[in-house]
C-alpha cells in the first residue's frame, strides 16, 4: 500500500490522543506527582462525588488515549517506511535520526518538565519496530503474537497475584512536598536522582508499545484510515470491539481497592483505544463539525510541540515555583483547567499551522536532522 497524500483522519486521531493524554496527566500535576490519584489502591469503599468525577474522566482517558497515541506512532512509522520505499531509500536509514531526536527530546522533557515522559520509551520501541517492519509481513505477524501474548500473560499473572493477596502498590518516592515547595532546579535534580525509578514504567510497557506500534502498521496497511467503503467497514469493526469488549472491561476501573489498576491501564485500555478509532471515525462523518475535526488535525500535525507545551503549562499552573495550585483544587476545577488548556492548544495549533505550517518542535527536528545528515 503506497500512501501518496496525507489522510486527515490520522492527524485528527493523533491530535485527539495528545489532548487526551493530558486528561490523565492533569491529575498527576494537580496532586503534585502523587500517582495514587490515577489509581484506586487507596480506596476500600465507594468514592465521594469529587473522587467519582475524577474516576469518570479517568475511565475515558487513563491508558486509552496513551494507547491510541501509541498506535498512531506506529501509523507514523509506517508512513515513513512507505515514503522510504517510494524514494528508493534504505530502511530504516534516515529514520534512525528521527528516533535519536525523539529520544533526546524525551530525555530533555523528562529532565525539565515531567518524570512520566513517554517519548523515550517510544524511541526505543521505534528502533525495534523499524527492523521488524524491514523483515516483512511474516515478521510483523509473528512479532504481534509474541509481544502481544507476552504482555497479556505478564499482566494476567500480576492480576492473579493481586487476587491472591500480593502487594503491587505503585507507591515509591514521594515528590509531593518537593513539588509544592521546591524550586524548579530542585525538581530537576530530583528527577535525575530518581531516573531509574521513574523509567520503570517506560521500560515495563515496551512489549505493549511494540504490539501497538505494529498494530498501527497493520491498520494503516489495511486501509482503516481511508475515507472509502473499505475504511468505513474496518472502522465499524473497531467500533464494535470498543463498545462491546473495551467498555465493559474498562468499567472494572470503578471497583475500588486497586485490583484492576494495572489490567485496566495496560491490558483493557488498549482495547478501548482501538474502539476510539472506530468511534471517532464515525464522528468525522458529521460534516457540520468539520471545523472541529480540522482543529484536532492541526494538533496532530504538531503533536510533539503540543505534548511538551501542555505539560509545561500544567507544571506552571500546579507546581510551587509557578502558580502553586497543586493540591488546592477540586475535580471540577481540575477538569476545567484540562479543558481550558485543550482549547488554548487548539487555538495555538491553528495559528502555527496557518502561518508557519509546522510546530516549533517539528521545525527544530526537521532542521536538526537536516544539519546532521547533510554531506
């Protein structure tokens, strides 16, 4: 399958995913790095209305939009691969430099902005997947089964161990006091000092990332994002998977006690991620909202810039060296800030794409790679 033009649904899905990841991260910022606020491990009974609102948001976004973003990174890799084939270039060839830039950007983002950066993990995943793709469809199919099965078995074993009474608490170092009262430079030092601890998740999810990257490659090759009957039929199947399998499984997040925290985020959430492709694919058919889909598409075109921007703005709003609102707001106010930051990014992306056709991070990446690769 040779892609000659940009498919608008791809940009729209990527933009939606980027804004959705903030829907999870916003709680980590709002509660000063305390990740118990995106889990249920601290609850033995039902929630207050304030907690319930937070869990409703997390039902829709926690792991689901990250899964969708991971799939879309796989789609982007496939587009680069097809471009290399059309031009007769070696693979992975120049794409290696894109991966290097992604890893370095992730390291910078981890150090200066947020300890739960995903870009470094994506870079490691991309180099593995690039070589799998190079070896053809059989290698892709085999890797899908191997990495998908390994990840599913690993999460299932963790679930069984929890049901048998094992402690799988995610609690570790406590950054709350530092993020409430510490300086920006102290926070940088803290992240670097605890580098390995905060990279545990990034390493843990690599098998899942490989599976989702390769799934994105397969979806792209099967024409899922095309605006034709074949694409619509494929998205209809994904829609049914999301509604009839993904939704029921992810409703388990409302069972308190932490039993389903890891399975919901790392096993059930990607199923709903697949469903979101079908759901959003249906939504874009409502042409009267084309202006909104285009705005999401503009976010998608500068997804790297928006990912960094939204986390930077959230840091300024919640951390002590900024406005210091961390730990002081209720769920409605936190949700309001998430939506406000999302609207602000829609506006910024529109201005950037309209006048510059590219985001600042994407511009830097392009020229950095060109400067390195020019003979």
